[in-house]
């Protein structure tokens, strides 16, 4: 009964609709399943329509009292966010989770700059645009929440993940600042910064994370930690080991040592062709 009441309170504050980008797999899918169980209607956004349709059908089948809508869109392309905004104009969206992201890795000069620009659009411009549009609507209603998904890579410069880490640093800075600004409007903002997580995103990376020995969390636990922290904190790092890594980077290592240490670590875990 306590959990039912807790979920009802959460839904009252952040419902009735939740918008999740990157909602067909990984942490985004984990958010979708949890929120569906809590009684939220869902808008799931991702590039692969077939995958979206399957996920939506699975979620709907197990949660028949909610609605699930999908939008197949590549949010790394200009104009995609405007199309999303238009498609959701008649819905009261009380929770926005800008989860979609892309990673470029390897030597910056060896990467195609078109991909670097797409990363900037998806990882930086898209979450900022979503927060600006839906945040304004939430502030008018004096309730709502935005849960940004960043990464522990955003807590310091990381060679061979240079643009990705920089984009996640932007999300951390933006989200923590908006936590303060939006609180006055009755809107909660949180930044969730996972470490390595069991997702297709990590599996498809060119970096051999097993060689580094980085701890891996499951997506469900990561998503749940974020949802439980919304309205209580400005930022959360899931997992004790991840938290200790960031504490060490921020307070024990010099900036120069940080860059050298993590640069050499990734050099050992990525193919020589990418260096």
C-alpha cells in the first residue's frame, strides 16, 4: 500500500505523460517499464520504428491501463525536436527524460566531423531545447520534472572520448543550474550520471571496457536510482564505485593527472587504428 501511495504521489507531481528519448533500449527502456508500472502514459522516441513498435506493444500488453505512443525520429538531425514538439502539442507532459545520446571515440582528428556535429546536436542542443520548451509549459502549471541523463565521463576531460565527455559536462552544468532556477517554478530537475551500464550503447562501443575492469551496473537499477532522486537532489551518480571514482577525480587527483591517467587507460582498451 505504501508503494502504491508513493507512486500515486509521484504520478500526481510528474504525470500524466512521460516523454523519454532513446526510449527503445538501455536506460531509456528501463525508465519506460518503471514508469508504466507506476501508471504513467508514455511517449517513446527513438530512431528505429520497428523496435519502438515492439517495445510499445510489450509495455502496453503488461500495462493495459496506460497509453503508449511512439515517434520514430533521429534527434541528431536539425528540425527533429520541432517535429517532436508539434507531435506532442495536445498532451500534458509532466516528465521529460532526455536520454538519447551518441558517442564518438578514438582520436578526435580521425573522427568524421559530421558525426561530431551530430553528437553536439543530439547530446547538447536537443536536451537544452527539450528543457526550454517543456520546462516553460511545466512552469506555467507549477509542477513537473526533467531528468537529464549525463555520464561520469562528464566530470573531467577524457582523451579519446573528448567530444562525448565535453557534451556530458554540458548536461551536468545545465541540469544543475536549472535545478536551482526551475525549483522556484515548482519544477524539479535532476542530472543522472551513470557509469558503465549494461546497454546496447556500451556493448557497441569500440572501447573494450572489460579490459579496463570498469564496474557495470544494470539499466533497471540505474533508472530507478534516478527516479527516486528526482525532487530530492540536483545530481546523482549511481553506484558506490562510480561515486568513488568521481570523488577521486574531483578532490584527490590534479587535473593534469586526471587527463593523463584516463588517456592512458583508454589507450590500452581501444584498437590502435582508433588512436
